[in-house]
C-alpha cells in the first residue's frame, strides 16, 4: 500500500490500524547526537489521545510511546528511529454491523473500490487513530527544530460559527491548553465548548477552523519548483483526516484586494530584511522570507453521527446505517497537535535539505 511516507531527508513511514495490535512508525534521517526529552515526547501524545475530556471520544488510550531503535541513552544515533504505540482499548466488535455497509462520507466505499476489501474495524487504516504516529514523529521533529530556534503552535480559531476574531498570532502552549477546547481566547473557548456539548447531546457533530503559526524560520527554506514550502505544507496538511480547506497568509481574503493593498513592503529588520505586513504568510516564491508562517485549515464535521442515514450495502441495495462506537462530536481540539506535528515534519525535512543549498 503506497502513500504511507512523508519527507525526503527527514522521512516518516507509519503503520497500523485503529483496532489492530497497535500503530507506529519509522523515522529516518534524524541527525545523530540529538538528546531527546522522553517526557516531552509523551506529553505531545497526551495532547492528542482520546478520553482526555468530555468534549472528545471516550476511548481510553494512554498511548505510551515505545522507542524501539535509533536512540541510545536518550540520544539519537543517526539510524532509523522505530517506535510503537499499542492499542489497549480497541473494540472491534462495535463495528461488526459495518462489514457489508458503507457509512456516508467515510472511506468505507472508496477503500473497497480501490482494494476490493477493507478493514471495517473503526475504519482501519483510514481512521484518525493513525495520526498518533505522526504526533510522535512530530514531537521528535520539534526537539530537533529547537536547535534551529524554530517554534510551532496551533489553536482552534472557530467551531462552526463560534469564532475568535483576533488576527493569527503565536500563542504559548500554556495559553492554548488552558481550556480543553484549545482556543486561547477564554471567553470564546467556553462558547465553543457549549456548542460541542450541544452536538454531543444531539448525536450530531460539528467542524471549524484551526490556525497554525510558526516563528523562527529563517529566510530561504523551501525548494523550487515543485517542492515549494507552500506545496510541502499543503501535502502534509491535506493528508490530515477531515481537512477540507487550507489558506496561507491572506488566503481567500487576499483575492478581494488590489496588489497595492496586498503587497508586503520590505523594511529594515534585526537580521536583514523584514516585512511591514505578512499577507504572504511568511512564504514568497515558495520559499520562507523570515516572517511567521501562517496557515488556516478548515475541518469538516465528523462523519459518524447517531442519526439513521441512507446508504447501500455491498450489493448496492438500499439500506440504512446508524453510528455506533466511540467518536468525537468535534475533532478540532485533538487535531491541534496533529496540525503542529505535520508542520514540524515539513520544517525539519526542509531544514535538512536546505543545508545543501549553498557553501
């Protein structure tokens, strides 16, 4: 099955299914000599795991990270870092009713069309459970990028029509995680949580938007023409389950402006040039310009709902299906560390690739 790897130098390959024995990955290309903080690695996974609040899936997975290779005495050796995360609270029988039924807006039908079969246990490989492996690798990337003075944060900006209205900016982990909704605006976070609770009680789901801001990237990261920083970020972010929209910088709002309004004027900076505004989102010509990288992602509502829905069975005959199992009424709060991880993986890869750009 192709499509399980991302990155060229700092390269991650993931494995595993939602209700199998476990999930994990192999991270190749991490430089030797990086001292890893194992508690910080686990803390990243704790932010993504289910069961952490009443706003998310009640599945109980501690997600203990098991490093199998590539690390000796907490220091990377330069060899492939293999890691495993066991599934402890799998309930495959909860999905037996889906063996011959296609859930609307899930990957059930498309996987069957592609492979002629599918793992119906919670979606198998298509489940968002797989993203825990990305968060583990992203946690290692974060510790590598700290040596480059690069920082990444993400936060929930909007749940359906409940939104914070301040411009995108970098927030500390403490501010983002102060509320389980992972919105740094306390008043808005409470309103968001109320909306999610309404959806949970109604057996329905809701989507929204996440903003990612990265600071500290020097000018010059990104590879023309097809491996632009913007293109690499798009590939990474669009691979996240439930992502349906992406903007960099001004995004669609920039299409309403004139060039005289949209251009980011250059001004003297602390190191070289800076820009007076940042409508480019830190990327020009597909290469970082030293300003903050700003990305906004739109997430669709979770496809599993408790209401009965029309569908067809494996023979193409009309049928109905009703959601069972343990699901999130809104994925946004748990998606925040996933968004950060994908950005971190891209930045780590481009940082290493950039080392060959000049003498």
